[in-house]
C-alpha cells in the first residue's frame, strides 16, 4: 500500500488517472481527451515503467486531442490497445462510483465491459466489432429517412448479420460475467452493511435472443426512429437488495456499499480469470464513508490478499491503513514522508 497525500487540487486524481490510462487508454473520469492535456500545452505524455518480479515493461503514450494516441510498449508500436493489459491491469475505486448504482444503464454496461476486457483482453475485439457495426447501421438508418428501399434492405442485412454475430458473443460474455460477479458482490455487500438481505445482480437484455431475429423484428421501428432500438447497447445490469431496486429504494449509504461491492467483486473476478492481480487505485476512497463502512472496507481490502495498491487522501493516512510508503504530492512532485 502506497498512500499519496496532498491538498485538494494538487493532482492526486490525475496521478491515478495516468496509471489507469497506461492500462486502458481511457480515463476513469470520462470526458474528452482535451481534458487530459495541461492547459496551454498541445499534448500530454504518459510514461510507465512497470515491474512484476523479473518481468519489466515500458509503456509510453503520447496524447494529442487532434488525433489517435501514439502508444509504444517496450519501444515498439502497440499493435492492439488490449495488449497493454498484459503489462498492467488496474481496479479503480472512486467516490464517483456511487453513479454505478444511481445513474442510468450506460455506466453499468461500461462497468461490465471494462471488467470483461481486463479479465479477457480478446473480448475488446468483440466490443469494437459491436461498436463498428452499430455505428454503420445507425448511419444507414438515418440516411434512409424512414424508407426501406431494396438497397437499404440489402445493406441492413449485412450490418444486421455483423452486429448479431458480435452482439450475441458480447451478451453471452456479459451474462457469464454477471454470474461470476454475483456471489462475491453479495458476500462483500453483506460484510460491508451487516444486512441479511442479499445484493442481487441480474442481466436484463433489451431483446429476446437470437439478436438477428430481434433486429429483423425491430427493423420497421428502427427505420422510423433512425436508430437501433435493441441490442447490447440497450441492455442493463439490475442491482437490487432484498428484491428492492437499488437505484430508487436504497439509502445513499447502502447504494455506496453496493458500488463498493461491485468493485471488490470485479477485482476478485479479474484476479481469478486473468491469473494476475490488478493494481488497486483508491482515489480518496474513504472520504464519503462512515466509520463502520470504512472499517469494513479495510477488512475487504485485506481479504483481497497481497498486491499493489495506491491510495490518495487529502487528509492524514486513514486509521487502519498499513502503508509501506507515504508520499506527499505538491507542486507536481512526489516526496517521501518520513514515518
């Protein structure tokens, strides 16, 4: 456990964001690429020197908002973004995780897909295939203007076939992931809250499979609306406790515990599936927790076993944290704090 302390605005979250970016080429804060580049600069550089036992890896990323990232792994141009996951996997905890439970389905779909890709990087290819077919299909639907000509129908058949093939693969992988996440998430939630009622995870598709048949049935409505109305991009992960929808029926404290349980379960599943322990990035993770939940979270982190973790805090090192190293972040520099 490394603890990074510093005043608000010192750049603690930015540090964790850079570590996460070196794994996924995405910011866990979301937003546009422009937000990753310092004001007044034209580009940003992320360089990560990684060590895992005798294995070493060097990740170098040039972020330019005007074009695609330039990425090198061990001084070689990166062939596929998912190859970075062979060098570094991360699990992120942030106060914003509450939105996983409270917000709409998009964040929960992204949560599932991120866990899938972290555990099994090849599934990133499936997700990209879904996104590509969906973009092409939606463009065609908009251009059709609600009219199904022979040419439009033939082209829709092509994109329907591609979307259905990749979409069925993605949905099947998501279903199996939810089955794997449910037991550890329920166990963690029970320990965090001391509630008897279990946390329940259910994958809810937007269609009856197979997807190819569902797309054919939805085609008239899709043409009228100018967009694809069913598919993996419309599915949801339902989170409930004792049969009650966590979005609307749980207190904010219970919702936060549910979000923590989802993150803890993801870390456990990735460790199991990938046979590699992700680096835990804990961005001010204890700031919004009451004392009992904070203590329970510390116990949960202990259950995860040995591995590297980086915790940021604007205050002192939280009680119960056994830090191997404490660093002070100020003026863009990290300085060891004497213990």
